[in-house]
């Protein structure tokens, strides 16, 4: 395991990937989106397998995804989101903890401010 796969950030299952336009300002670069953004032809799970199973595939991609692809960037996949977007710490009982170190740092800072 190396590169992006080493982050263990992608949602389980086959990797959702989309090539970007052949040319553009972002050609040759890759990006990932949280599993809260629509990608045409796939269902968005919002960090919950039941939500994923009960919602149809998106008819079109989110505007941000469309613009990045049009500018030449390739979509590497969707990353784990906290369950139904209800956590500041990236906790997800279904898919494991989101490995975003910034979230853990931010949660610690917020807890410190609120505790006194």
C-alpha cells in the first residue's frame, strides 16, 4: 500500500475514479471528495451504509467536482465522512475513524476552549 491508499481514507469498496479533461490548468493532478458530494452515476452515502443503500445514484456531479474534472484534475475517489456529518472528530462507527489529523487537532482545541 502506498500513496493515497496508505491514508486509509477512501470509502470501502471499488475505488470510484473519474479521469479529468485531457488538458487544463489542473491536468495531471488528482483530488478526492468526501462521501457527501455527488458524483454522477454513483450514490452518496454521507458516511452511513443504510443511507447509501436507500438513495439512488446522482444524475449529475456536484458543481465543484464538474469544474475540477473540466480543468483536467482526475478524481481519485471518495473519502470517509463522519456518520451523517454529525461529528467534529471524524468518528464513524461504520467505516472507522476518518484519518484527518486536522480534525483531531481542531477537536482538541475546541474542547480546551469550552472546558474552561
